[in-house]
């Protein structure tokens, strides 16, 4: 399943150097997740402590486990929005078939 996640970093109780040290670990984790195929695209929002991610996970339980405890910054991440995605080509095929699979 594909998901779009809008993620905010809230690390007010960290000193700036602590934040950058932790974010460095998060960058390494993101690189590993990209190599493993979990992260399809990852963008840092300009001038904000915010990241937009396109993720692929087998199900929402797996994504929840990763978000809640599997990331170095898990305690400082706020997932403002998680949206399930569908590949547009698959949608286009349904349009071409006029939703024939439904009945």
C-alpha cells in the first residue's frame, strides 16, 4: 500500500546540537528505508521542520509500528496527515473499463 505522510518535527525540549545529532540518525534510517523500498520519495519542506514522504508498506499496521517506535526521531515526530494512495494508472484502467469489476 502506498501512503503520503505529512510529518512535522517537534523537538522543543532538545538543544539545537541534539536535534541535528538525532536528525543525522534519522537521515541514515531514511536512506536504509529507501534502499529497502519502504520510502519511495522523501522531501524536506523549505524553511520548516517538516517532511513529506511517499511510503510503501504492506499494511497500515506495519506503518504504525515504524512510525510509533521504529524511527530515531519517533518521540519528536507528529504525523499531521497520512493518506492512502492509489497508483493513477490503476485508477485509469478502472475508468477505461468503466468499473466493470463492480458489477
